[in-house]
């Protein structure tokens, strides 16, 4: 097995964790929208607040650029695609420099 560069591993791990945080935020927003979970529950409110604090700094600029689609928010999809692009870009940079 080929050894992995620790910096490359760390970058991919952070991207993967953030990917799952965004998916959790999307699923939670759907569950709230369909009335399956109630935002007045303190645990739900706390988890929702944490997810908002983690995702909004990157979603807000994307929402400013995207056109208004009327109730449909595609900014998480754009961010997920951007994260995948970032992971591939980091791989290419590391491999081209010979660090991986």
C-alpha cells in the first residue's frame, strides 16, 4: 500500500466531513419543511443552529450570486459540487508537485 501524504489526507477528511454536514443540513431542512420534526424542540433547535452556523458562511455568498428560483434553494448542490471540485483540484496540485 502506498503511503498517503498527511496534508492531502487532512484536506480530504475536512472536505468529506463538511460534505456530510451539508447533507445533514439539507435533510434536516426537508424534515422541518414536511413537519416530521418540530423546530420548537430544544434538541432540534440546537442541532439546527449548529448546522446553520457551520454551513451559512459558505452558502450565503452562493445564494447572493444565484438567481431566485422561488422556494427552491440549490445553493447546497452548488457547494457540494464545489467541494468535489476542490478535492480533485487538491489531488491534481499534489500529484503535479510530486508531493503525493
